[in-house]
């Protein structure tokens, strides 16, 4: 039985108990992506947990890949985080862990924008970005 689990991509987790617990690399990846997106959107573990009907401790286990998230809960999480379910299974970022400078700046801008509480401040940021992008477009066409 151990041999078939190894072939299936399951690895025993070090454990002091006599029963070995198996951790699947896909479960770990899904959990990492969950954590990444929550940080990106600044959504708390409490909000996610309440939205899908589990405890915060369970969310932590999902993030570490210790427990497998069910398909129905993953569907709810994907909707809440505004990503397609396939996004949780994408491993392309593992081969290139460094973000491009443009992506880093986009993330910084997005996080700063979400910290703005006043809608008029948010509108000013959008207006400024639109004006700058139009100005950049004018320079590029010359």
C-alpha cells in the first residue's frame, strides 16, 4: 500500500504517531494559492472561514496542505476571491518565483488603493492613472 501511495504523488508527513499522514503536493499547491490570493486581496482568514462554513484553524490547515478542501468549498472560495477554480492548480509561478517589476508595482498600487477608505480618494487615483496612461499613449504615438 505504501508503494502505491508513493506512485500517486503522496508523501508521508513526518509524524510521531504510528499512522503516517499523507500530504499531496496538489493540496499544498492549492493551499499556497489560497493564502497568496487572500494576502493579495487583503481578505482575512476569518472572512473566508465564515463564507465557506469552516473554522479559521481549518483554513490554516488548507493553506498548509494538511487537509484537502472539498470541491464545493473550493468553488465558493474561487467565487469569493474572484478567480477561476483552475487558478488554484496553476503551478507556472513555481518555476519563476520572482515577480516582474511591473507586477510588484501593480500589487503595491492595488494594496494602497484598497487602503483608501474615502471613495473620492479612490476616484482621484483612478482619474490620475487614466490621465497618465492617456499621456503615455500620446507620447508613444509621436
